[in-house]
C-alpha cells in the first residue's frame, strides 16, 4: 500500500527559493522508494505549472495549487490552513488511508490542535519540522515573535513527531518543553564544483584575494561583529559580502555604527543568483566567515564546508553540531584574534580542514543520504 505524504508550508515546486523549497525539490528528486507518494502544496504566485485548484505532476510528486488571500502577515497562516483543508478533502475523495502530513515551520502552530484532530480522525499522523527558532529573528516585530514562540510550543505539544534538522534544535526543544518524540534528519547540500575560470562579480569589483560572507542581511547573522573585527585586522585582503543589502534600512544603520564605507577593503557586491558563479567565489575565497546565530543546519555553512578550504564560524551549538572539528570557531569577543591566526595558517593546515569538512559532508549531508532517512521514516518497514 502506498504511503501518502502531504508536504505543507513550502512555497511549492519547482523551487525558486532556498530553504524549505530546495529541501522539497531534493526530496522528490532523490526519491527511490516508489511506495511513497508525495503531495506538495504550492502557492499560486510561485507556480507557473498550474492554476488555483489544479493539480500538476512535478518529478513524480502531485502538486496542488492554492490561491492565498492577500491579508498581510496572517497570509502564511492562511496558506497552511487552506493547504491542510484541501489535502484532507483530497484524502476523503481518493479514500487515502493513514496519510502523513509533514508541516514545515511553526507558523500555523497557534491553531494546530484543530487540524491535528481532523488528521487523526482519518488515522493520519502530523510530523513537524520547526525550522530554526524563527521567533528569535529580529526581522519580526515583538507581537509576531510572541506568537511564533507560542506557535512553537503548540506544535511541539500537539504533533506526533518533531523532525529537527540539527541536534542543537532538538536539545533546545527538550530543554524548553521536556521530553518530546523527535528525530534528527539534517538538511543536505550538493557536492558540485564550479566549471568557471573567473567571476564577473569579482572582476567588476577588482577582487582576487578575499575573505567572504554570504547570507541574508539581518542582524542575527552578526554582520556588525564580522565587519568590526575585519576592520581592526591588519590583513591586506578584501572582504567580499554577498547579501541582499540594497534598500535595506539595516545597511545604513550598520554604516553609521562601523563606518565600513571608509575601509576600501570592504566590498558589498549585492546578491549572486548564478549558483555556478557563487560556487566559484566560494572556492576561490581565502576564508569564509559565518556569523549565523539563529537556526539549525544552515545551508550556507554546508555549501561553504564543501567549497571553501577554511571556514571561520561562530561557535554556537547549532554550528558546532553541523561542522564538528572541520572549521575554526570564534566567539564575539575573540574574532580579531582568530582572524590573525587564520592569516598564518600553513597550506597543510588549510588542506586538513578542507579534508575534514568534505568527509563530514560525504557522511552526513548529501541529499541522497538525507532523502533515504526520510523514506525510512515514512515507510520504516520497506527500506
């Protein structure tokens, strides 16, 4: 009998964003057990393959398209609600037994009890991936952060299984809410090298020897800490920052605090959408700086571990659980000292770090490995 898995909470397929969308795409792309049928909710504005109310096939997955009302911040909650109700109706029409509803994120958590009852009535199960402590993100105003924290609590208490992408997330949830039914399945990454011989972005900014930062332009990624320490360092290398800073109020706030515009080594180059070029930039970097403080297994850190020889990483629990001893850790007070030590690493020391990082990726973070773990979870007796 087929096991039907309804995936709720991503924007849908084909993937046009990172994070959950990439995960869902890789999950269906690497499917090996044909006794699993994936059904994926898709927002209508992110899908050019079907209109609202329609279904379409994508890499073997059944994708159903939802038009979500434009009601401001509550829109993401409405999307999850609509998706669950449509999926429940589909289960009834198709006489689907014992489905799994895999909900990505905690957004709907404040209302989850009602939907869990409906899903349990058809002998279904509710699995939840809580993502990376969304309520801590400073981009949200305090009322939204308060709701997200409440939603997290309800999701943990009401769901049948929590799937954490990092043992640090599971440790946090256990400490916060007591014993929980939980599995750890990491995020994955591609093992791909660039085939380029130059980067148009690096050529444009006249950069050849550089440290690198890649990530969303938000305070919890610690741009202030990274930039201040770099400015205090004596390195003659540049700092290339790939981020969505244009039109962001945080950019002006950061400029006032650090006066980075007076340091000619610092290059904000905007976003780089070409993944082949981004890999080349990672591969050519002297070192990658990772200041992400909120989250689980961060995709950018995995990509850096595969592509960049030396990675200098904020030593919070989530990052340590991901990278082990394959990177150089710093805390907010000692980054300048760490950067000084990175400058004098030998080629052998750099090679050893890269070898360790690639070994960890091969053992734990390939999409094939991640997707096999999910299939074993969804159909434990058939793998």
